């Protein structure tokens, strides 16, 4: 109802301006008539509760439009039975047929189906019974209930209703049609036969009921009877069915609390008790149901009626009726094979033309004064409670700015009355007692709106108000008006007598520009300002600045443009900014928490905020409405597709009524809702893994696993798997297909990767190791999964890079090195033994012989004279020289003398023994020699012989009295220098000959070089090697 009443003041009071001229009256009435026409052109209220209906058929990907059965498995996914079996995970349909080896069922042309535990029982045209397990994808033969007669030709239908305790099997033979009741444990309870050809046989499948367990109800309309059939017998109950020509359609349904209900298509509902007493009238529903297709009880106990032209939900206890004038089948009248309601309160109807999904709108927002798409929007500003909890005064803007009164009734209807037109668009309208007050910006004018008689009066304020489009003020419970005056101080006016006082502000420059968007009194009687340029400003009751938060403060706000403020318990302020999202300011801890679109807020431009009775914050933004649960800081957002009239909300337009109802204004209409009845505020269901696919390049095979994935501990990939493709889905069909997914591969991805609406990810050629893939989902409102799906991946290493293979190789290598080392040691031991034997043999055999020869020659020399004595003497010298050479040879072969320590000792001893008889003083210096180091036999022999020959040359040819030898050994070179002093260089000629040539030859054998000559009147022999010894 839209009304426009006119009542003007007739006698002006002192200081009060009154509209009393015909011009004012005519102008106001014409505007009122215009607004009346505009408001009447729109729907003033849309009742809470809309149905989301969607018919799925072959154009949605189904293989057949005839759906005989549907259910959801324990994981929550939807299974359909047509001629074959189909699984729909919300993204793709997987079909199981007789001809598919991967997705195989041994039956085609399924006749009927029901669910038993995790399996779907299927019946073929040949009456064969199979059990298809939804969790494993396996099919096996299934037996009929024990004691059930199998003399039938066809199993016409298996019927399973959620609101009824037993399963009904209908069979047909040549003589009769039989009803069999079977309980959920597959035990046969009873059989009722109806002979073929009787009038009842042609109508028996139109409506039947079961309950309590073991009781079957049938209608015999030709004889005006209802049959109650149990194992104890059949009870006949009279019921006055109307004639066929009346057009009435009857359906029966049983409920444990209400008994058997007989529902007529004209809205009449009768009842027969479980004992058979009745019938009695329950209620009469005023509805125009053209063809009553089905009746069933929902989980919440409400009776659900499906008609050709509408749907109705009836509460039998309260007799409240929700009717939805939406034809579910677009005017068609298909046969309904099965009905079930799932855990998400979605009702599924399996019909001849497809699968009908019916769900009540999850977000029941009542929309008020919403303009149509071809009309000018109706924008709401202040929402002011009036006489009772169902009446409100609102400022709206359309063709003109007006003040309207909204009166809500119990059935969600609303009456709208236009009170005032051409009202100011700036500032605020505030209520005190039964009057509305408005302060005009930049002036001392106070307008007073009397809603009762719809008159307007004006008074002068003591000081002009500050200039600004968003001039703010408030009225406390004692009737004191607080406003910012032109001097940027706070003036307080008592509305009863217009006395006033002014509070001088200490930092008034923070309120400059007239852009104060919020001015309210804090819980500690402080003055709280939200400004458009300087952030949040708080003064105490004396005008002293006690807090200032801005983009430059520490801590800092996300924006200086404060558009809305809600003070929580204590000193916590929720700050809605225009561009910076939501800020939580805790004055006690000095911490500011910032929430933006990155945290789930739908938009960073906040228009209004209000708190519900549970402490949740409802935030109207420039793109949707959001609810913040302060217990876990999670956002749930709502948009036009959730039932809002507009996604953009308006400044100042929010209110919570005493009973908890919320009223929030948008740019096109007002929404009214009970926040506790808004569903979908919990997090989404956890994402489920639906398929794992791998490709092995070695065997060129594609492997797919689709069952038993819930208990999958890990996915193991071989080194030859080119990729693994993981598919996932949310087991929910509210907003099905509209989920967005994101993934994060732990250890690889630094941030979450957005997949958009893709419900799979393909990981290629992962390096060997252990990984964990996280998968999360969000719906169109930004609500995310409470828990991420965790998928453990193990990529095996190729065998020659595996730890065990490398360990074996290392062991083999070390073993080989060890064996070679032992072999080398054995060779050295053998060499040592050989050298020891040779040296021993040389010393014992040849050395002894030469010594005896030397002794014999010495004896002969004593006995001979002349030339013979001289010859024997020469022979003795040769023998003695041979003995010396033999000793050197034995020494070089002996391994006990291979260390530098022994070599140096022999060299020094030989030099002293050779040079001392010549009275030559010898000096021996060694640098960089490791005395414990072993020398190679060849190196030892050549070094020693070079040294010995050089000493011999000194002994034979030196005319001086000193000689020296210096050995230097470092990391890269070895030098040995032998010097002797001489009186003249004439001795050089004596030093030449075979001796020096031998020295050069031995140096070359060592891989070095040897030089000789005079240096500073000393003869020098120098051996140089480019390696260390």
C-alpha cells in the first residue's frame, strides 16, 4: 500500500515557520502525486525466500533425459541412473556403461534403481539385480529378499522415499500386480496382490504411502476407500474421493507425527491416524494448484508440494504456507520417478524430462522498493525506527528526495507512506521523541519535521553550523543536540529550551574542510570524528585531543577517508574507509589491523557498517555486502545473485532493530533480513580429490585412479612418469560449477597459484623427492574452504641416482681401492723381500768373495817384488774399488735405507771419510727434507751417486781447504749444490771428463739437469729437479 496524506499546521508558533500558502500546498501535493505514481510502479516488497530451480537434461551433458534415480554417495557426490549410471562431481560427468571397459557396469537399459548403503541396486529389463558400489566402482550380482516370491515377469519399479521407512517393490505377472514391502536391511515384510483388470490396478501407482514400518497405504478411488495393509491384514477406511470429472488430484503421504495425510490439488489436507481413525480435516490452503505432481516431507518436517504451475511448502504444525509461483517444468507434466532431499537441503526430482534441482535461496533478503531495470533507482539513506519495531522512517532519493514511512507485516508485506517531499540531501535526519531534526549546513537553521501531522517548523540555533555537504551531528538520550559550529567547536543545544554551551576544541584544524563524515559520542562520552582528510580524531569531553589516527600516524590507518565507525566493546574501533578497506583500531594495545580485498572483503570502498546481536559486523560496500565473524576474522560476502537488489550500498543507510533484524539501504532499494537465518556463512566443504592420472613414457601407458582416493596416503610416481594430473571438486551443489580453485606446491611455490575455474592441475617432470600439494576452493562470494586438501606426492629417483645404488658404487669403489692398495702393499712387500734377498746375497756371496780376493792379493803383494808386485797391487786396487761399489749397490737395494734419514747420514759420512784425509773442512746443510719420507730406489741411488761422484771430484782435484753441500727441497723443486774452494781456475780441466759426464747422465735419469762451473772462485756442481723429493 502506498498512501499520501496531507495535514498542515494552521497556527504558527513563535520562531516557527509554517507552510500555509496555496503555492506551497499545490507544489507539495503535485510532488506527492508524482512520487505516488513512481512508487506504485515498483514492487514495494519481495517476500523472503526464493527458489533456485534448475532442470538438468541432455543439453547439460546428461546421456539421457529420462532420470530414474539419483542419490549422493558418502563423499557427497551426485549419482544419476538413466539407462546407464552417471557420476556428476560438479564439473564433469563420468558415465558407466556396459560397453566401457574403464567405467563398466554389466547391465544396460536400467529399469529402476534404489540405494542400499554405499551401493545402488539396479534392475535390468530381464529383472536381473546388480549392486553397484559408488565408492569402488565395482558391480556384483545381488539377490532378491529372502521369502520374496519371484514368480513375476517384470520388476516394474523399486520405490525409496526418505520420509518413509521401507522400500517398495512393484512386480507384475500375467495374473496380478504385487506390492512388496522390504525394510532397509533387505528383509521381505509383506506382499499385496491386485488382480489385473480391476479398476484399482490402473490407478494404484498414482499414489501410495508407507509407514510406520511394515504398513502400506493405497488409494482405491473407485470405491472411495483407503487401504491400510500390514502383515496382520488389510483395513479399509472410507474416504469421499471426488469424481474424476471434478479434476481434483489426490496424493497420500505418511508422517510419523501426523499419520497419513491426504492432499488434494485444491489445497485441502485431511488426516487419517496410524490406527486408521479418521479422516479429519487438517487445513485448507488457498492455492491454485493445476496438477498436483508429487507430495513429500522435507527433512525439516514441512510438507513439500510440486504442482505444474507452482511449488508450496507447508508447516503442518503452524499451518504457515510458503508458495512459489514458479512452474517447475515450464508447463509440462512429466512423470516423477524419484524424489530425495540431500544434506544441503536440495530437493532432486528425477523425471522423464531431466533432473530438477530445487533449493530455497540460501540468502533470504527481503527487498523493499526496488526499481525495475528500466526505472530510476530508489536510493536509501537514513533508516530511522519509529513507533514500533516494524515501522521505519527512511530518506530516499529518486526523482526527488523524500521521507517515507515503511510498515512491515508478519507475512513480509510492507505498506509505504510518503511523508515529506523535496527534503534536503545534505546532513542528517535525526529522531528525538516523535520529531525529526535536520541542521542546514553553514547556517543556524534547525528544521523540525512532525511526522504525526506532517508539518515542518524551523528554529534558529545559537551558532551557525559548519559548512560541508556531509555536516554531522547527533542527539543524545537526554535531548541534547551536538553539532560542529562555524568556529569548529562543538556546540551543545538543549532541545527543550534551546539553552546551549560550547566546547572549545584543542586541535580544531583536524576538522577543517567541512568533510566530517562521522560524528558520534564514544562509550566514554568522548567525541569521535571520522573525517575525509585527516582520518580518525577523538576528543575528550572537555575538547582535548586524546587520539588521532591517520595515514601518517604510528600505527597508521590504511586511508584518511573515514566513512563509517562502529565502536566495539572497550576501546576497539572498527573504521570503514573509502578506498582503504576496514581498519580495526585497538587503543589499548596501540595496534591497527587492516582488512582489504586480499583478506576476503569484496571491496575496499565501505559505505556503511552495523553490528548484529551476535557481534558480527555487516559491512555494506560499493560492491556487495559482507559479514565479518569477529571470532575468526573470516568474511562472507553476498551479491545480487544472492538476492540483493543492488551491489552498491549507500552512506549512512544501516540500522539494527531491537529484535535483531537488520535494515540496510542500497542504491536501489532496501534489504531487510534476520542475520541468523542467512545461511552459507560457514566455510565451504573441504575439496575432494576425484581423479589421479599419470602417463608413463617407458610403457606408453595412461593410468587413471578414480576410486578410494579419500584414504589415499600418498601418490608415488616413478622416474618414467612424464606427468601427474590431479582433479578435484567441492562436494556441494549450491552454486555448483562456480567454484574457483588455487593450489600451492609446498617447497616449490612461494605463493598460492590461482587456477580460476579449472578443477585440475597437471604437474610435469617433478624432480625426485617428497612434495605436498595444497588445494583450496572459494565460491562466487569469496567464501573459502575451512581446510585445504593435502595431497602427498613421492617422486622416486631413477635407480642409478638412488641412494642405495650410489652407496653400492661407493662401496665397490672403496673395495676396489682397498684391494688395489693391498695388492700394491703385497708387491712392495715382495719387492722388499726380493731386494733384501738380493742385497743379502750380494753381501754374503759376492762381497765375501771379493774380500777374500782382496786379502789374497795383499798376501801376494807382500811376497812379490818388481813388476809382479805392481801388477798385484793394481789388481788389489780394482778389487777394493769393486768392494766399495758393491757396498753402494747393496745399500741402494736395501729397503731399510730408503728413508731420507739414512740417505743423508750415508752422504754425510762418505763426505767426511773422503775429505778428512785431505784436510778439507766439509759443511753439510739440508732444508725442507722430511727425514721419514721414503725415496724411490732409483731416486735414492742416483742422488747418492751424484753426491758421491761430486765429493770424489772435490777430493781428487780441489786445491782449497773447504767444501760444502746444500740441499733445498720444497713443494715444487729440489736442488743440490756441492761447492769447493780452489786456488785457481786451472783446476777446471781436471774436473772435466767421464766423472762429470756421468753426473749429467744421472741427473737426466732423475728428470732434471746438472750444471757445473766456477762461481766466486768456487767450483760448483748444481743438480736441479722440477719436483719435490
